[in-house]
């Protein structure tokens, strides 16, 4: 049987590898393979890529080359001052191919390679726990909205799906996970990640997301430091809203007393 050739949208070569073009490494051949019209996407340009993301992903691959037996992760964080009560500080983690896992501990083996870039999106839903019902309802609403927006993206069909149940602090959750291995296509990865950040996680360039790449044990150390920093700054918008309400109440009271 004759091998199927796909014209790579990035370099124009006739590619036989339908995951990443064997000539330029682009993942855009995956869209051609699925018949997706790239002219209606942002995947052929870096115009919408978040500042600094490409440089950090380049650093990620360099560190993978110099650290062959440990994980390398690029974490993208919401700006410290923008972490509100119902949002997570950690937006997306870009891990090493072959090292990423689903929530249930099973390995994500999308490519079989040990060098490359991989992300896993987890839209978890809290199951009923009456002690924290209001919090769970709000979080579930946000995650449900994010899933709907994610499924509208052109790249959605390229992701692998997994689901499982687990518990955190006695609260039961069900996870809806979607993973993709970008291979070594840094620009392609940056474009898709940026689209997810903008159109699913509601992040804009003005939000100034922080991007950090770490190796091995430094991954968790850095995450702990970032979490603590956001806990100190977290709830800024909630506090401001509370001060505004308090000011309005005091103004009304003073007006009534003046009458």
C-alpha cells in the first residue's frame, strides 16, 4: 500500500509523518490529516503567542537535552494580583514527553518519545460535599464553561481524553483530562497553548502571566514558592470589592445620620 503524503503547511514538504513533519518538525500536519482549514485558525502565526512563551519552551527542550533522565516542566502562572477566590494560580504546565501522567497515575504516552513537549488539561468537577457546597457549585460552573469553550477550538480533536475519580481533603472529584504531545514543535506548541489561555482560561496579554521552567526537584520547590506568593496576594479583587461595599454602606449610614 502506498504511503500517504501530506503537504506540510509550515515548510511545504511532502510529509509521511502525520504527527510532526519529518523535515521541519511542525505539528501542523496533524490538522491537514484531519481536514482542518488552517486559514481559519491562529496556528500559522506567532502574532497571538504570549510574550516569553517561545523562549521558555526553547529553554525547556535545551534542559531536556542536558538532563536526559529527569522531568523538565514549564509552568505558566496567573499574575499574582489576578488570583481571585475561584481561580487557580497555575494555568498550564508543559511537561516532558514520556514523563507526564494522568491524574490516576497512568502515563501519557502520546508519542512514545522521551524528548518533547506535552500538556494535560484537567477540568475537574467536585462531587457533592455539603460542607463546601457554595464553593463547589461556583468551581463546577467555571470548569463546565471552560470545557464548552475548549471543545469549540480547532485543536480540540487532536487531544487524547481520559477520565477518573479521586479525592482531595475528603472532597470527591471527577476529572476530565485532555492531553497532547507537541513533539519538538516549539512554535506550534506556543500557538496552541496561547489560544487555550486566551479562549478557555480567559487570560489576556495585559494579565502578564508568569512563565517559569524548572528541572527535577526544583519543579515542586518553585511551585510551592509560587503558591505561597499567590496566597499572600490572593483574593485581591475580593478584598477590593469588600472595601467598596463597606464604603457604600458607611456612606449611606452617614447620609441618613446627616438627615
